[in-house]
């Protein structure tokens, strides 16, 4: 692919540095506020992303600075697994800058695919439904919507009763040793295999990524066991404590054989009770509305409602 868009004006482009976290945070906060009315990110989010295991900021990110030295655009690529799937992000309120950044991410995605020995790759990006400018730009570059995500929330106005543990189930709170973390990761992979955009991470990279997040610790990962076998997982963090004083369920999964036994419902009500006891205003999670396990229906049945809509855009791209 040859770049068809030139970066206008006297912009300067360079890879981001860890010290740029605040400037990038302010850029993305302003961008998100213009689209959905609030920042929807924290400084910790940005700082963590710059040192994400598997991400090389020197080759896989672009920070565009205007003549006054202030950031005006930011984009990243992230190769998943063997780089047959590449995730990109683009943010700029200036259409020409956004167009230039998108083409850089696509070129880098092609390079990643070639380096991985693939003739073609899948390029994914998730954007707010309300971001009409970026949505139109993606459509011009042959992206199509592959799925839709709802951000779900339930409010806690007082104490929430702890649910009864299902029969024959053992609740393991926290994964403090290598064996328990391995079991939790295996359940996560089994639960999410085949879902839109999901590519399993190597175990050691997954552990490193969890430990690198400022809003996570191993006490926040809960596993359910049946007959000494791990069969369900709930992965929580403090991602929304700073912005909304809410607990966050990053992933909730049950291996297929054990679905329909109320395990996911138990994990949800358990999280609500824990968040309410901690003084949280509510609990938040994101759900793929095309999830084959009918997760959206489950979350609605326990009283959660959608507060934000995002679309997963996808393009198949030749690497030649």
C-alpha cells in the first residue's frame, strides 16, 4: 500500500515516549468529549498502554504534534498473537491528520502480516457509534461493521445481598500462584474462543499484561470450580473507579459445557454485592451484542442497561 494522503501543514510526527502520557491523555480526553461528551479514559490507561507487553511504541505508534508543539493526533497498531489479526486505533479531530494516521496504521499492519508470513490479515478497530467522522473514514477504506458492543451498567443505591453459591461450586477469590493463574487463563481462552476479535495471548504475556495495569491486582480475579476443575472466570479491575466510582467486569466467561447452570448469573450478582459493599456507585461491563452465549440478554435480565454503543469495524487486508 502506498500512502495516498500527505500530512498537511507544519506538523511533526514522532513515536510517543512514556513521558508523553499526560499529553496523549489530554488529547484523547478532548477527542472523546467532543464525540460522546466525557473523557472516557484516565491517565493510568494511557500510561499503561505505552508499556503494554507486545506493543512497540517505536514502530507501532504515531504522535502528531502541531506547530505549537501540542499533540493533534495519535494512532497505534497492535499485532495479536501471530499478527494475523491486527488492532488499530486512530484519534484526531482534524480530518486530514486522521486520514494520514489511518494509512500509517494500515501500512504497519501489512508489515506485521508479512513478517508473520501471512498473505492476508484481519484489521480490527472499535469506535464510538457517535463518531461519524471516523466511521465515514473507515468506510472509505473498505472497513465494515462486524459487531456492536454495548457498555452496560447497573447502579447501586444501597446494600446488595450476596447471592447463594450454586450447588457443587467452589469459589476461588484471587489467583496468587502460577497454577491458579494458568487455570484462570485456560478458562478465559476456552470461554472466549471464536468471539469477534479475540486472539489468545501467550500465558506469560497475559500475566505480564495483567501485572502491568495500574488498576488491576490478582485479588480481583475470581474463578469457579466444579469437581476441582476451573469452569468460570470473572476478571475485574478498578478501571472505572476514578471516573465513575464504579466496579468494572473486564471479562466474564463460562466454558461451554457448564453454561446454563447459573454460574454467570452468580458471578454478576456477586460482583454487584462486592461493589456495593465497597461503596461503588455501580458496576460496568462491555458486551459484544453478537456473543453466541446470549450474554446481552443475561446482563439485561439482571438489571443492567446500555449507556454507550461502540462498533467493531473490520477489514481483510492483503499483505502484498
